[in-house]
C-alpha cells in the first residue's frame, strides 16, 4: 500500500467525510478489520476565507512539503476550492496531487456527459481550476449559475454548509439552480462544495449528480492500492 497524505480542515466536516469514505472503501478491499495508514494535516479554514491567493499558495506548498517529508507518496486535498493551488504546488513537490477534477472527468466520461453544471462557492465557480482541467483532459464543458446567484451560493457554502448547517432554504436554492443550469445545457451537476452531497442526495433529484467527495475518495483508494 502507498502512504497517502491528506490536507483537510476546509472544512473539518468534509475532512471527516473524506477520512470515513477512504477507510470504508479501503476496507472493502483489505477487510473491514483493517485500515490503511494515512497522514492528515488539518489546517484552519480561515486561510481560505481571507482569500489571499499568495498566502494560500504558500501555505499549501508548505503543508505538501511537510507531508512529502513525512513519507507521503501522494496527496489528496479534501475539498474543492483549495485545488486552486494545484498549478502552483504540484511542480514544486516530487509526489502527485490527486486532482479532484480527474475524478469528476472520469465519472462524467463513463456516463457520457459532455456539459456539466458547477455548483459551489464563488471562488470554485468563477475560478478555472476545475473547468480548465476538465476541458483540457476530458473535453468537458462547464456552466455556472448566472452572476446574480453567485453571492447567494457563496453565502450558503461559507456561512452554512462549511459550518455544518444544512437548511431547507439552501437545499431549495440549489435544486432550483440545477433546473436553471439544465435549461442552459447542463447534462449533470458537479457538487463542487464538499458538503453539497451531504445537503442533497441523488434520490432527491433527477439530474445526474457528480459527487466530488465520493469520487475523490475512490480515486484516493485506487492510489493507495496501486
């Protein structure tokens, strides 16, 4: 087994979900009386809330280097938004970062989906770190909600979901956004906030949901056993 390093804390709620899923999926392969060794670095989510990109890049590089020095053979970032550091950090370390968009792209490709809606916080929806990766590696297009809805989506993610609050109002908002994105051509929906799959389950909508947390955890387990 390969030793995997996890960067968590954004939020700690999603980090718990990642850790749980990776252990459960690994248990399916090795027996549930065992669990794979992992290194976990959980940082303060305030770093992301301050939105200082240079500081975020520098901090994630330092964490990645610590994990590499600790023996990690690969790294998984346990959230969507921090993948904004990928292009900065990956060239400066000698172990792979398992990109969340790689998990998204493989799932969408299997389902024959060519255009995906992207839901999440404002940096995730307006940044290019997921859409660019999907277009470059999978030729998949990405659509985001209209500008008038971006701040409201960001509010629900930053002020509710990452704090462990899952309200009926947030669920109704995102279900409506899915309908609007479908009208714009989306064939499936990227749940681009790690807590979104905790808010809305597949059985609650007819739209194919790309659950980034589940898929990313599966990618992590494939790496551990590769």
